[in-house]
C-alpha cells in the first residue's frame, strides 16, 4: 500500500508550530519527500524572501540527518530558493504523520545562490539547548555548517537527488 498524503507536524520546544497536509512524492525509508502549498496564513515577508499563498514547497526530510531542505517555488513555478531547517531526524508515526522537531537554526539560499544566510542563531543560543542537550546542540551546529558548505559549493540539488547542481549544470551520477 502506498501512502499518497501525510500530515507534516513541525514542533518547537514541545509545542506544535505548524501542521499541514502534504502530498508524498517519495519515501525510500531514509528520506521522505513531500509537496505542499505555503501553509502560513497570508504572506510572510522575511526581507530576503516573501512566502505567500500560491507558493509551493517541495520538502526533503531525512530520518538520519539533522536537517530538512525545502525548495520554494512561486505560483508560476519560478524558483525562489531553498529554506533549510536544522531539525532532529524526522520520524513517521503510526498514523502516517511526519514529525519534525525544529531546533531554531535555519539557512536561506536564494535561487541564484548569491545569498546564503544563516538565520536565528540568536534564538538557538537563547533556547538553552546547549545546556539541556549538549550533544543535540553540537549536532545542530554541525548540520548548519554542512548545509552552508553544500549551498556555497552548489551542492543542494545533488543532495536532493537531482542530476544537476544548483546552477543547472549536469553532475556525474
């Protein structure tokens, strides 16, 4: 039996931050890929990107990595960029809900890769995770570093399983 839809539930410090339905594109047992429309109410302008109704997110979650990568496209299909969340490894519970715990750290990569921004490092520091769970905090920082290195090297598309780097150049597979 193939699951075509699931609920994505993003939690932060034990509370549900957002929950939304998504169409399952693939699940190989390690990585789950889903597609969903912007789940926020109305538009949200971050200054470096604006998410709004009609935007489509193709979201990649790993059961063995401390991050998720979300490819963001506008209503007409134009790539806006990649929003990367540092998270604990994803889990799928018995009812098919994809559970993801946000660890505050994020990375934004613009479609042209000219902008690579580390986000919310202040929130991460204030969260107390380093004191409560030093191992998880260390993994989170290493995950953000890894994502930034991949982004600056043009490797996000390869990470996401495409045959092209972030610039559209074919890569050996």
